[in-house]
């Protein structure tokens, strides 16, 4: 690879990282607004979504329907916080992102340790990054490794 191509790839990666950060921020904003349709708009038409308790949902419309109910019931007025642990491009237009997630209800303090750790695959479609796979996992490392047995520093921050 010549220097110009390497420089262009680096620049493209930085732009893509910023675009992916915008998707993550958009998910947080849609959650805060309690808007299932907007939440789902960040997903690919045929996206796969698995909740931390194992519910599997396929497709943007189904995700919108599920999250409309979620936002109207037990997550009403809650805030979602997502932090990027690590982002890796598998190839141009495909990225895997490991997140830390916290949901805080109105008036609650955020926990010191993120309760869930989603793994997300995003693809670039028509110049726009979308979530193709969102697999959420409850973080139970302390239960298995003991409190303080697993310390972790984020490998990369997007912004």
C-alpha cells in the first residue's frame, strides 16, 4: 500500500469512527426521548437484536414495536448511557463495537460498574452506518470472578 492510500484509509477510518459515534449517540437520544421508531431507525432493515435476557427480535419494524412497548412501560423516562470499549473494522464498511451500557431511571444514580455489555456489528449501507447485529449481554463477571477480580480499561474511545 502506498503512502497516499494508507493516508486515505486512515482518514476514512476516522470519519467512519465519528459516524459510528453519532449512531451510538443517536441511540442514547432516541432512548431518552422514549421513541421506539427513532431507536429502530439506527438499525438495518433486517437487523438481528438479542436482549440480555435472551429475547431475539429480527428486523427494524419488530425492533420498533418492541421498543415502543419498552419505552411505554418499564423503561419510561429512563436514560441509556453507552460507552465504546473497543471498535474494530473487520473490513471497509463492517465494524464490530463492544459497548458498556447503563440505564438510569429518573432520580437514580448510575451504577459504578456497567450492568450490560453489548456487542454490535455495524455495516455501512448507502454511505450510512447502521446496526446489523446488536447482542446484549448482562455483565456478570464479578459474580464469577469475585468483586474486583476483573478490572478493565477501555481500549479505545471514539470521541
